[in-house]
C-alpha cells in the first residue's frame, strides 16, 4: 500500500507440494467460474433474441421463467407481432372519430379482427387510446 517492498516470514517450513496441490485446484476452479460468468454476461449483452429478465433469472438459477413482456427484446417482439403500421393506422382512424372494433374491422379489412383486437389491447396498455364504453375506443389526448 505504501509502495515499500513487503516480505513474509514463515514460522514453519513451507511445503510447496501441499500448497500447489490444494490451492492450484481451487485457483483453477475459481478461474473457470469467472470465465463462465464472463461468457454469460457477454451473451446477455450481445443477445437480442431472448427476454432479458429470463436471462437474468437463469443467471441466478431460476428455472421455468416466462418472458417479462417489458424488456427491450419483449417490446421489439411485441412490435413485430402487433405490427407498428397497423397500430399507427388504428391511431390515425381513432384520431378522426371514436370507433368500435367492428368499424375498425371494416376500415382495416385486410387485417384480421383478432389482430386488430390485439393491437387495441396493446394500445390501451400503452395509454395511447382509451375506452369510452364497452365497445367504443377513442384516442387518448393526455
């Protein structure tokens, strides 16, 4: 710490064979663990195919985890499943006037009703639209 040379005095003679045998195995085990942890962290950072929360939980030993739906990977997958342009088309239609799912299905006839409904739920969760009553949706101006 102070920059001076340090020295050790052994009270008993040091047995190199015992030290090397016992501690070298421990040292190798520790090094392998460090390399494995490094590889796992590197995989976490570079990978964009698996849910980040799922990877974190697996890193700490959790099993049978589900996708979180909130990390960058899950959000990207949501956008590819739901389609950004259909969400934008729904927002554009609701900006003109509040509509029911049937009205939206007629205007977006090239998309399935289920796909439109899933996008409506996604937009509701995101706070971009609101429900006026049980069947009518409108753009959220907040």
